[in-house]
C-alpha cells in the first residue's frame, strides 16, 4: 500500500476532477511543472500524485515521455469523500485555519510546525512555499517564518474587492485593450460547462479557482501587464479567507450567468457596457461575500428585504 500524504492525495483528486470535467483530455500529456504552477506546489508532490493516478488507472506512462491521460474512461467513484471534508483535512487548510483563528503566532519555526502537524521537512516546505506564493507567509532573515495579516481581517477582505472594482472595469477601458477570441471562447466553454455539470461535481477549491481564472484571463486583454499582476496577487491573498467559507453552489449559477453576459458584451464589441457590467458584478459579489456586511444582510433578509445587486461570491 502506497503511503500517500494529504497534499499528494489532494493534488491527485484535483487532477482526476480535471480529467472527469474534460479539461484534461484522453492521451493528453501532463506537464509536471505546469501542474505544480497551477496548484502552487513543488514538482515533487505532483510527481507522486501522477504516480498514484497511474496506479489507479487514470494515467498512462510512456517510456521517456512521461504521464498521459488514460484513453480508457475511468468512472468517478460514487462513494468519493465529500470535497469540503477533504479540503478541511488538508495540512495547508489546517495551517491557514490556525493562523486565521489565532491558534498560532505570527512568528514560527519549521520545527514547531513539523511537530504540530506531523509533517516531514519536504511536506512542510511545500506548504510554506505555497503560503508564500499566495501572499500570507514570508521567510524571516536568518531563521524561521512570519505569517502576514493580509486578507486576515474582514476589513482587508472588503478592501480587496473594492480594489478589484476599480481596476477590473478600468482595465477594459485601456487604449491598449484588445479582444482575444481565444480567451473569450475558452472562458465561455468553462462557464457553460460549470452550469451544465461542474458546479455540482467539482471540489469547492476548483470552483473558486475557475472564478478567479475568469477575471485574470479577461484582465490580460488590457495590454497592461500591471493590471494582471495586481489582480493575481490580490486573488491569491483573498483565498486565505475563502478557504474557510462554504461555497454556495446554488448562487454560483448566477455568477456563471453574469460571466457569460460579460463575455457576450465583449463578443459584440460593447466594451463600455461590459466595463459597467463588470463593476456591477463585483459590487454584487462584495455585497454577498463581505464579512462586514454579513450581519446587515442577515438582518435585512429577516425583515423581508431584497438587497439590490446581490450576486454570488466571485
């Protein structure tokens, strides 16, 4: 029996979900570095995950060429563990939760973390490097690590959304903004597939990733790389809080419909209206998601009020 770490198991699950969703097609070659970048980890756990999927029949291995998606369709196990439970059990999620709830201090040592979570040096390194890439951890000079308070508070989370409400609509109005039909077609395909099957079937973390990807791909068309760099950065930071939230899969249908409406406006060349639609969409997401507004929203709903512009989190 292969001794599989929680990190490897989670990556293997993500890859299998991509196969079932059709994002990875039969006989498609899997890039170890590409998957490592996608999941924010080193190549080592990705290689272990691919070997695990090979053992399970999801992948084929070709001599001197690496791993490929199996051409034989593998049925999704009906008794697969609940994705929210799986995410909660991951070591990365445990560390993030402990930091958010002040169970650990901001300054820590690797030895302390290894003892607390029962990790090897390599496993802890993968987790800390991912936290650093997502913007909430940094290595201290000389010795130890420091966790940063970015996106830890409700105020910071709301500030991130207000920042996005400024830059994403503005990016569409840049003089260098150029429609990329490939991006539009690909994002339409992803959003339509989410409405058809993925909202129900994909893990919550993957659904959050798809939402971020939509906005990051669209902002690329601005022709200004600083817009894209800024959005990727803040999206990584806000995930720290979103890992704790339960994804409302019913409201995600509205999110996808908003995305498709924005894509339709872009396809028609109505860039100004698409910019307005993007601002309305993000404003609605803030109304739904903001921890600062949550208690107010609950009180309003209790009184039978309908909040204008409400949208699912994005």
